[in-house]
C-alpha cells in the first residue's frame, strides 16, 4: 500500500489513536501553541503540512480564532475528516490534496506547522522540504514541527520503543490496532537524529532553532525566519 492509502484506512480511529499513542499528547500541543509568538488578535496565515485530520490546526485555531489555514496532505480521506472538523469556518480553511515534497503554495505564510509527518521522508527529502518551508515563510515567520526523533544508540532506541509500547498497551486494548501502528512505523518511518534535524534546519536558513520539548522519541521543534 502507498502511504496515503495506509493513512486513509485509519481515519475511523486516527484521532483517538493519536491521543493514546503520542506520549503526553496534551502537553506537546500546549507547548506548540505557546511557541507561536504572534499577538492572538493577528489574522495569521497558516500552512499545515501533512495536516491529516487537522488536529494541529485545531489547536492553533483555539489560540488564533481569526487565522486562515491551508491544509496540505497526500491522503484525501484524511482531509475529508478535516473538512468536516472545520465546516463551521468555511472562509478560514482551504485544502490541497498533494505531495508536499513538491510543495507549491499560493502565497507566503506567517506560520508553517507539521505534526508527525515529515519523519516519513528520506533524509535528503527532509532537508529539501526545510528549504522550501523557509522560502514559504514571511519575515518574521515561524516553523513549528512536532516529529519523531531517532535515538543515537541501540540502548536509546530500545528505551524509546519499550516506553512507547508499554504506554500504548496501558491505554489501547486492541492488539490489532497496536500491530497496525507497528507495521506502519516499520514500513514508513525514517526517523532522524536530533542533532541532524537541528542542523538541517539551520542549513535551510532558520535561526533560533531548537528542540524546545522532548519526550522520549517525540520532539517539538522551533525554527524562525527573522
């Protein structure tokens, strides 16, 4: 299956699964909200890459109710869920079904966000995308990326994996769903080390680059175009 088919097949339980499978879900997205430096009255232009069902955009909308969003994703059925989620805001949301490796957007943005998506790319593709994101931002502009981190050693990789599996099994009774997630991770995840991700962001032109929050294998990355 292609990656869009895999995620389209998970739409019925995806949002619930994210809250179970993402370590400290609420704290991660609260941190991401706090990192957005603009006045809450500002009508932000937001680009959400790998938007899926729109979870990250939902959290941004809570803080910036007048923001305008472009949700970009390869999985059309995931975006259908997002359309339904935001149907009460028809003038604030646009949607593009497409592969953001060939990113083309109609204008520049104040904020680019992404959540648990970019780790699916090959490392060279990640670097190329970071350059495209930098070019798509206004000055000042901000990129916030919630994504996976590869442990630097075998010990750390096992530590991250065991912690994740123990957490999920405490919350999810369905071994079938757990195995489906394991299969997705095995087939499609291409996690990068923390230092590599920070360096690639700097190489793309970003300043104030940091992993502001880290919980085992998940980090909240900040990068700014000043």
